[in-house]
């Protein structure tokens, strides 16, 4: 697949509908976008091959299954050269759901999900503080997630 592929308004319309409902059948999208289902399939395949689309995901309300604490950790590494090893170790901690390599105050910014504050303490003490290269962390507990969305594709291109 050519890396110089240029998406168009049809691609954006397909992606917009899938952002709203990733389970929407291609036949239904095709009707809304006024193309054939085959066109939707081919375009999605192209966008997947190019890495524009990275699959689909199931959104879960973790509080409904007992994970009531979301925390963000500002991670200070001893040296930036520890990043790759720290990332490898963080991938092995199930409660870690998101990691960003950052500029500014922290070397890394990490999102974790825990059942309660006791579980959070255990994850911090027994898992995160033992990651090679982490000097220290600062924990920020989320009281509420008010916005969780994709960037709107309407009006692009």
C-alpha cells in the first residue's frame, strides 16, 4: 500500500460513523455515505494497512465491574535512558492502562485503574515503585472523567 495515500471526504465520513458506533455494519455505513458496502470495506482495509485505523475497541465502564479509582502518575526517571526498560516493566502491570513519554516536569505520564485506594496503594508500593529506573512518582486521583472522546473529523479536508 502506498504511503502517500490521501484520505478524502468519503474516508472521513466512514470514520466519523465508526467513531460514533464501531459496531455499525459496513452496509449501513455505505447507505449513509452513499457508496457501496464494498467501497467501505476496501477503504477501511487501506486505512488499516496504513495504520490510520488501529482496530476497534470495546469501551467498558470499569466502575461497574469494581474498578472505582482512576489515577494518573507523573513518573520521574533516574535518567531518560531508563525509558525503554521502564516501559517494558510497566507493560507487565495489568493496572497500567496508558503510558505517555512526555516533556516537562515528568518523564512519563501513566494512567492506572484500581478497585479502591487500598488496591492503588498496593500497585504503587508493590509494583510501580519497583520498576527499574523510576526515581519517584506523583499520584493524581481522578474524581470524575467528564469528557472521553475522539477528535471530530467533521469539517476536515
